[in-house]
C-alpha cells in the first residue's frame, strides 16, 4: 500500500440523522445544574453515581450546590458491571424520592445504569420478564412511553456521553434470572437530554483513572475518521477533537496540570463523540471490536485494551487499505510526515506511552496466546466490524496476527 494521499470523494452520498443532547460547557458549569434543569423543565433530580464518586466531596459538592433544592436524592451504587439488579435498586430509589429526572455523574458505567433506570421507569413489565428477555435476546425492549430524562455529568474521558446505547448485565445473585447474561440496548430515547462538560470537575478525577479512560475516547475519534459510514460532519468534529485530545493528552502525560490542559481534554472528548452514535449507524470499528474481544471474557480494563491494541490494529489497517491516513495524520498533528501511516501509528504510540498505559498484551489481565483463536472469533463477530473501511476483509489469521504482534 503506497502512502499517496487520496482525495476526498465529494460525490459520495451520505445521510446524517442526529438528535444530540444539549451540550453545556464551561469551567464550573456543574454549579449551574439547577439552571439547566430549570431550562429543561425538571424539578427533582436523583443523582446516579458510583460509591467512590458519591463519597468524593470535590465532585459531589459542586453537584449538590448546582442542584440546590432540586436534589431529590443520591443513588451511589453503580459499578462497572452495569447490573440490571443495580438498576432496579436505582428505580426503587427514583420512585421513593419522587424524582422526575436523573443526573448521571461519573463514567460510562453510571450513565449506562441511569439509562436502564430510565427505561425501567417507563415500563410496567415485572423484573423477571425483563431479566428473561435479556437472557433470551441480549437486549431489553425500550417502551413506547416517554422515558424520564437524563442529564450526564462526565468525570472521565471514556467518551460515553453522546450515545444512544447502553450496556447491561444480569446475574442470578442480584436479579431474577436463571443464568448470567449480558447485552446492549440501542434507541434514540437513550440519548441524554443534556451533557454538562466541566473541565474543573474532570480535573478532580485521579490521574490514573483519567489516563485509563482516555484511550477509549481517543480511539473513538480515530475510528470515526476511517469508518465506512464516516461523514463530512463527523470528519470535522472528530478531526478538531483529535487535535485537542492529542495536545492535551501529551501535556497531561508530562504532568501538566494547567487548567487549559483540562479544557482541551474536555472539549476534545466532547467533539470526537459528536454524531458518532446515531440511528443510522455508529462510527466505531476495528479497534473497538478488538477492545470488546479482549474485555468481554477477561479482566483487562477497556482503556488498557485499547492502549495495547490500537497501534497494532492501525498498522494492520494501513497494510490493507488507505484508512484515510492523510486525514488522520493532519488531525494528529503529523501531516507533514513522508510516511503518514507510520506517523499516525507512532503518534498513537506516543500518546499511549505518555499516559503510562500498558503496551503489551502479556502485561495485562487478558488472554494468553493459547486463547487468541477464541478472541479472534469474538472480534470478527463483533457488530462494529460492519463499520470497517471498504476493502478491509480481515480473516481469523489476520486478527490472530495482530494479537501476536501486540503480545
């Protein structure tokens, strides 16, 4: 594959159907949550978060101050498992407090649980029926009734905020199901009503947590540019977002705690998400399929999986197709390089190293080499592979080869 830049084909048709959340950005905007609820017509908010966030004054004080007398209660029981049983506990709390909206504070897990609470609040199906549906189909039907709205207040860089999907699991110990189950839900009704991006709040998150979440969000921007369903709109937002994230993450990795660094990270993570989760498709692709294959049955954290696999997946991508390398190189600040593909891979590796994230599969709690065939099957079966660039037709051997190079 040569490295000759390819012109964008302006004749390629596209359809862009997108109904995003209201976006609110400012340092300290969390303290204006009450104003936003008033603008949206909500009166009583149940805060949904994890136990760590719920007991961290640097996060919760601005949230409480911002909501004021609109704070109906706090449900601080979410976990990365995103359990259906947890959502039912949250539903009980939602009803006890007579809340009319949910404020999800934290990372993607808290937002997903808030989405499930919202869904459950709008259905009259009993828990056993919902659990059985999840076991049988891998999803939960979204009711036709209006769902209680969600205001998202992210504290990480995972990029799960502007999304119409939610993950969910169920376990017999915490939910009326006969066997463990996991799945996902996708519906436009799951898009938050508002997302409040506050760099001051994000700066309170421990550096190790931010670093671990950052690659997931960073890779969303990368994949949006080469996905088969890319559009000029998402090209623009993802390109600018990647530029902000690249500069911000490299500075963050060097220990720079200047407020401008967190402002760049916050705006960057907002922009790379814009338009990527739509009713007519999602722009996640090869790297996220690898991430799912590596984390669904293993203990490796999603951000660590992305850190390890991204450079190797991109190298493979560029060996097979153009992968819009010139556009990626420009977005990542290496557009002047003679070999743009190599420059993109090197730039992504530079970000991984700056964040102190793992670079080898053998160094994370993931599969051993004897399990690579099973992982490869999971990657190839992942729904995100449908968004791979035209001309990329990976085989099991190819995927195993990428895993071996990452070992």
